[in-house]
C-alpha cells in the first residue's frame, strides 16, 4: 500500500458505482444480496397483481406458473461460491414471464381502449399501474443478469481501464483493504514493481520470495480460498507501468489462462487507457477470457467528491461551484487541494479566480517536495519544476508535437537539474509527482514510442499559452494570417480542434494584454464564434477579477446571448460567481438585470425556461442551493459574500419549481441565521419588488433565521424596519403569509425581552386594506379571457389560458360538478372560515391573474402547456398561471381577513355562529401555511425492519422462535423488562429515561413477502409518561396499578401540524391552541374508562410536531418530531439545539432528543435522567409511565384468527421511578 503513495488515500474515499462490480468477482454475500434484493422487489410487486376479473384467470395462471418456475430456478442455484450460474436459463425464464405479463397488459388495455369515453373507461388503471411496476422490476433483474457484475461471477477476470489519475489505484487498494478486513484473501501487486522484460511469473516469484513454482503457489492460494469458501483475488495495478509495456503484450493471455485453471482464484488488472491497444488489444480475442470496465472517476459526483477532499485538507469550500471537468479526476482534485494546503491556504484565494495561481500552487507544491534532501536535493529558492515545464513546452511547441519523446524529455530535464544537484532523473520524479504523465504513442505500423506531457490538459494548455504570450510579441501581428497565433483561430474547424488553447487565450490575453480573444475573431463563421463565446463565458469563472469591465457587456448582449447554449451558460456563470465580491458579474449584476423587469417578462424566461428543473441536475443553481443549505459554520465566508449569495438565492424564489423555491428558502435561512444584521440590507435590496412570490419567501427566510440565530443583537433594527415597511402603512402589504412572517419576527423579539420602539398591537391583526371591487360574472370572464378552441388562431399552448379559468372554478361556481381542483380544494377551502361567497372572489382572482399579475399566454403558455397534470396531488413544477393563482389567493385572503368580520376559528363559518367576537389571528386557523422556515432537516430516519438495529436506547433484533403461533402468543417469558426499556445508558455510561416511545419487534420477513401481506409474529409497545403532583402520587400509582390502559383513554401528545417547529412554547399560534377546544390545557383531569369516581390531574410529558404539508417540497417525507412539553422545556431551562430534534441546557449540553431524527430508529423521546430528576424534585412532581402493547399474529388474509386458539395477547402496565429504579407491572390478557 505504501508504494502506491498519493494514489491511495484511505482518508479521502468516495464510494463509486464501479465498486459494485467487485461483488461479482467476489461471489460473496454482497453479490447474493444484489440478486436477492432484485428478486425480492419483483416478488412483492407480483404479489400485488391479484385481481381475478372475468376473462383474466387463465392469463394470471400462466403468469403464476412462470413465476413459480423462476423461483424454483432461483432456489436451485448457489450465488455464493464458484459453481457456474447459467444466466441464459434465467433470461429465458424472464422472457416467459415477460410474455405472460405482456398478454395480461394487452388484455387490460384492449378493454380499456374499447370502453374509452365511458364512465368506467379507466376500470383497469390500477392493474395496469401494478403491471408496469412489475415489468420495471423484471427489467431490472434482466439488466443485472446481462451486466458485467453477473458476467464476473462466472468469469472472474477483470480489466479496469481509465485515464491517468482517474482513481484506478485507489479503487483497487480500497477493495483489497475491505476484503482483508472481511477475512477474504487478496494479493496486491503493483505494475511499477515489474522492472525487467522477463516472464511476469519469474518477477512475481522474486518479488514475493517464493520457494515454489507458480503451479504450487496458485494451488496453495486456491486451496486456501476453497477452505474459506471465498474466492482469493490477485490484484495487479497499472500493468502499463515498470517494464510492463514490453512483456505484458505477449504474456497477458497465458497469464490469464493459467489463473483461470484454478476455480477459486480471481484476477483484477488495471491499465491506463492509452496503453490498451499495445498491451491488451481487443482484436487479440482477450475479451472471451476477461471482462473490461472503464473507470470514469468522479463523473456526475464532482460536487460531493470535491467537498470531501476540501474538508479533508482543511480547505474551505469555494463560494462558487466546481464546474470543470478536472474535478472528475481524483488525482487532480487531491493534488489541487494538496497544493493549496502546502502553500498555507485554507481557502481558494481570490474567490476561485485566476487559473494561473492554481497552476502555480500545483507546481510550487511539487517543487517543495522535490527540493528536499531525501528527493532531488537542490536549493529551495530554485524552482526546478517550473523551469523544466517551460523548457518542455518550448520543445513541444517549436516542434509542433502532441508530446515529447521520453528520451528527449529526459535529456532536457537533466540539463536543468545538473547545475543545482548531484542527483539525477528529474523527469521520472516529475512523473511520480503527477506533474508529467508518460504514455505510449503510435508512430507508424508496428512502431510505438514513449512520450511525456503535462498530466492535466488544462495545465498544459495554459503552460503552452504562457510560453506563447511571454515572448516579445505584437498581438495584431501574431493574430494576422501570417502570425503564430492565427493557426488556432483561422477557421471554425481550428477553433474546435484547439479548444484548450482557446480557453487559455481567453483567460491570459485579458490578464497580460487587457485584450479579449473575440476582438481577433470577426472572420469566423457562426460555429467558430460559438466556440469563442463559449470559451469567453467559461473564462469568467477562471480569470482575475480586475480583467472584468463594462466593455464586456456589448459582446455579451450581441453575441453570447444570441446563442441559446451560451446564453444559458452565461446565466449559469453569473450564478456561479454570484458570491464573489467585486466581480463584474456577481449577484449585484444579476439583481440589476432582473429587478426592473415586469414580473410577467421575468417569468417568461428566468423563472420558467431557465430556473425550471435546475434541481434535477448538478448545475450552478443546485450547487449554490446545496452549498448554502447547511448548518455548518460559515464564519470563513465574508459578510459581502453571504449577502451576495443571499441575493442570488432570493432570485430563485420566483420560480414555479417548488423544489427550487422551497430549498432556496431553507438555504437563505442557513446563510442568514448567524448574520441577522444582513437581513435588513437584503430586505432593502428587494423593497418594492413586483413579485410577491419573492417578497413573501424573503420574509419567511428572515423569520426562520430570527428563530435560529445565536445573536439577537440585530433583532431591534430588523423589527423597526419591518414595522415601518410593512405595518406602519395606510394599507398593510396584502399577503396573508408575508404578514404572518413579519408579525412573528416582532412577536419573537418581544417574547425574548427586546424593547420595541413601537406599539406591538399595530403589528397584530386586524389590518387595513381595501376590499376588492365587484367581480366579473362568469359570462364576462369567458368573454374576456376564454379562448375559442375552434378558432383558426387557436394554438395548442392557448389551452394554458383556459386551464386557469377551469382550475379556479369553485364547487358551485359554474353549476354542479364543473369545479377545478384548485378552486374547490384550495381556494374555496381557505375561505371557509369567513361568511363570504367564494364564487365571486374566485372570479376576482381570475381577473387579477391576467390584469394585475400580467399572465400572458404568448409569454407563458408554451411553458405551462408542458407541465403534466397531477390532479389534486401537488406538482413539484407548477404552471406560471398556477403561481399567479397562488398570489391571488394569498392577497384575497389578506383583504378578506381585514374586511369581513364574520369569522370562525373552529374550521368553518356557520350562519348560526354563537360566538360573534371571534377574530382572525393567523394562518394557523384556517390552516394555509405552505412551508416551515424554522426547520432545516429534509427528512428523519427510516426504519427498515429487515436490518436489525442495536442502538444504546433500543435493540430490535427479530423474533426467532420455534414455538407455534398459539404457544408464542401465550408465552409471557419473552416479554421484555419494561425497566430496561424505560431507563437506559448511553455509551459513556450516562443514564437516560424514555418519556415516550414505540418499540416493536417482528419476525424476519421472508423473500418476496411484503411486511403485512403474510401472517407473522409481531410485538409492539406504546410507552407514555405523565407528570403528577407529589401530593397525588401515592394514591395515583395505586390507582394506575388497577387500570387497563387499552382503548387509549389516557391523555396523549397531539400532533400539532399547524405550527412551525420552533414556534412551540412562545408564539401566538402555540398560545392559540392552548385551549380546551384543541385539547391544549396542560393539566388534564382523568378518570378510568369505566368512569369511576376517582379523578386525577396529570400532564403529558411530550409534545408532537408534525409537518406533512404536501406543498412543501423542501422535505422528502412527512416529518414528525417529539419534543418535551412546555412545562419541562421552561422549568428545565432548555433551549433548541442547532440540530433539529435536540434540546440543550444553558451550557450547550444535550439533555433531550428524539431518537428518530438522525437515526434509523423507531421514535423515542429521551431525557437525561439526572437533570430530569432534579427538575421533578424542584417542581414537586413525580413521573408515571403507562404501557400498552400486543403480541399478535398479523398480516395476510388470515387476519387475527384462522383456526388459532388465541388471536393475541394484550399488554397493559404502569411503572414509576422508585429509588432511581423503574418498578411496576405488566398485565396480560389472552383473546
């Protein structure tokens, strides 16, 4: 491993898709699991094809017979070991299954097509969907059987090809380490150790100091592998190195053939791509005896890989995304980071601008190493590496070669080195250091030669241009037809051929001569001009800031934006450099470009065609969002950069792509939460913006940042600004959500004791606004806005305008049954709490969509027409028309809340409403919120019962028993000790108590079974705890010991989905729900389920937050988090941690947490025992736990009985803490 040097860095490992192919050559449990998982999914989806409709029984029976045959085939094969797997039989079986499935699909679709237009024309919709899912699983299994991974299981000889530095050596070393750790035999050899042109077996024997011949050696390895039951794999890295190019060509085939004679052995070889034709050409028939695989490095995961590398070297991630192809190359990424690290940098200087500086870091770090006495031993102040590169580039360019012959390069480097060192072989040192690369090149028929070149093409291009421009030249002359630089841009074809040189010229000409390459390219056609424009745009990322000036704008407007491709690339680049202070094209430039446009014009290209679907690929927009959306410390980023990044993110908020808009909102919260003093400046930047979609979310982000900040000193200024800008107006900004965010910031500041310079009552509803004038009738709407489908001028995209009219129709707005989903289920539903006609307001909203917000079918219709309809289910990408519908809804709600007094806070207004004094107080009732800006997690843990967990707070090992169902149900011996469940210790010995939790144990699921589709043994518990006053404790526990808690009649924590995560305990919304109607009274009176006279007061210890809003696309699933009740939170002086779901004390120590937020665990709320007991003593309280549960056979069509003596065992119990130990009892009842 040590001999690999820089090529193996276990501390910087990125798991790649290519690693899975090694499961095939290993034929171990991982390989079997790949196949088993695919079959499991197939069988589960087959199990859902169960309908027995008339005419399909025979088709279903054929499919069933083929599935049975396939399962038999699967069971008859061993996927571990070495026995040959005949995949052709599997593929034939899959073909039969597919044909049976196709016939069933044809049966359903034929009936459906024949009934098209009838009431039940979609009768078989579910069946067709299930078949499609089944076919998808079938195709996945087929693809695996045809894959190289599967081929390797029978033919364990693998040749990995890849360019220099792509990560081949690291991949092999990592696999050897992991196999060794797993007790699987491996041998790693390096090509560089094969140093003669002799037989590779002789060299291998000498290297390993073998005392036996090759047959005995391989036989011993084979026997060892057979005993272990796992293949022994020989790895040889870089067979092109050392003398490999001289002997492997003749010896590779017999070498492979010999190893193939030993059935328990496998072989993995790696080779640089350029040596393949010399050493392992495809025409020699090698492919019959090996499997080839091309390693492509960090392709498509550049961002994730670069983050890992930067973190490892202690270098701050740059404020711009890493977009260039070099970052697919692991060795480049390592050397780049290493260069910065050795130069003493902890961040990329100059905001990642200046490729020349990056090259210098790389060269200087190599020079620093090679000058050491243990290396080439020359004076540190002499940059031998740089001198050698300049000399080599001179030789290469003057002779117009793609490379320099190795011997020539050797001589050039020795001339440079000999004057400063007695040591020799500089060229090989540069190759070893990764500065140069050595390859084999074709000369003529039957002749090849070795040559060297700079290892990274961009570096070589820049070194070449640096040499060309460092001469004493006149640019006008050099770019004339007779000049030396004209050859690179003489015509369109030359521009394509010399793209690397053109990229370097686009950067270095402005830096050295204050001229632009495009000034010399007027003679080119459109193809060449496109290349120059593309290169110019890319240069904006790499060149020095001082080379940017206003004079570039004319070229951008006239040429760059005239091409669709370079236009989009330019906006990508503006986003990429958005956070760089003083950059000509940073976020201030973007802001200036976008702010003064009308909303309709901006939405016609920026919001729609450019921003839509940006989160689906790793472009600048997505990378900026992901870079920003993190709770990591951002102290290393300047205030200027944070503000600039925030401006760019704010411009994403206008997007109809909800994923982007919601994610950008959370990203803004992260950037601003500890720079709250920047929020006012950001708000001022967007003051007067004509798009409420932006302004609303900007206030949402400000609210989220305010609640999450550690520094509240900026809150007074923010509150004053908000009050003057939003509330101290004749008409308060008419957007019901924006008002709430603005008000809530002020309410929070008031709650934490900040003195306000105004009367807070003026920031509370009701507000003042003008109520909409009389609305158009349906007929007037249609006359003005409905487009005639039969008109000659009608185009397909005109449908988008008519969609708005239909979508906004309320339940009875156009009679019965003609409603639109948005009109009925969103618009009308939001207005249900007021005594007002939603039909009239819907018509007003439609009018606003066109007249106030500016919807124009010619600008927006084409985009909208391509958005798929998803019914009532929320669509991540919405129409521009839908955006304007939302704007109309939130404005109308604001004006209704201000002007309509008849209101009910109980869900729906009725004419006989008794309490007429109820007033609207916030968007929690009626519930119309759409994102929680105070929560930053995307999801919580996911429990997979197939993977047993062993957390320190719970062990969920599967139920394993030989007992029959009846015996197991009636057996009390395996019921866990409740004391050990409720009171637990962490890995440091600290004691914790579970306040609420839901442990569960189940039998292991069998292959192809859906968890609840088949009967299985399962035991579940529900544990809850209650606070009781000390004076009531003794009588209460005597009472609880007699109770059966089944029926869940005891008080429980309630899911409060209307509130934001960090609004608990203090906010107006939280206080609103602390009323008896919403079960919000802390101390609850209880009596047993038989209503006996005993009555006690208890307090539930747990609150429950739930965020399931379907329109919030910043989350991946419904989020549910347990938190301590208000009494515990306040009396224990707890605080929200930076991490959601965790609560800390004033010293920052973790005291309480929900186990499911960051772990794949069932949900438990745990609290530090010592701190909790201190709280109980201080407040004169005691704690009692209740438990209900079941042991049952559940699942499948058997239900709860089917011939068994017992259906289930009910569990019920109560427990308390006595002398620091949990005591109590469990009652059981068989049914």
